[in-house]
C-alpha cells in the first residue's frame, strides 16, 4: 500500500486528522469499498471506514458498529462464501458538509439495487446508511422508467 502526502492512494485507514476530502477523493474511497468487496478482500473495504464507524440498514435490519465489526460483515479473514459484485452507478458528494451518496447494484447470489448515504470524517466513512430493493432485473431494467 502506498500513501503519499496525505492523499488517498490505497491506504485510507492510515489517514488521521485529515482536512475535509474533495469529490475525487470521495469517489476513490467509494470505489475502494467496491473493489474490496469485489476482490473478497474485507480488510480493503473495511479500511475505508473510521474505527468507530456505523454501518446500517434502517430502521433496524442490520447495524454494525466499528471497523472490526464491519470487517467481519465483509467476510473477515476467511472472506465471504460467495462472490460479491458491487457496481456504483452514480456518486455525489457535498464537500462542505462531507456528506455523499451513491446508487449501486450488488450481486451476491441474488441482485439488489440500492442507495447509500455516507458521512465522511477525517477522510474515512464515519456513517454508512443503505437502502435497497431485491430485483431480478439488471440495472437498466430496474431504472427503465426513469433513466439518467
């Protein structure tokens, strides 16, 4: 892993006391989460989260508190038993509030399309709140009536 001059390269978990991130850094962070999941590398994905991060699916479907619990949810050291495929469709980020969102598709045995809202703290994901719908449709079929 390589960290240079405090920029997100490939080791976001090692960054502390950072200034607010910009849109490009946000996109890189979110793409790193997806890459970690797609590679069955729970550590890579979990390292994008703050040590005390909260990952939830409201209202109480699932909630994981702390990077270690998120790492376990992402498969831990053994990895997940099935292949995960995560694709981002849209990512948006407000640099002033450090709040971002994204639409995604995850295939893990079945397919879900969803949305996540995140709050960034010191260059890492401090809060992750996701909502999703199971669907047999691919992304284009899912958004057919309202594509953009």
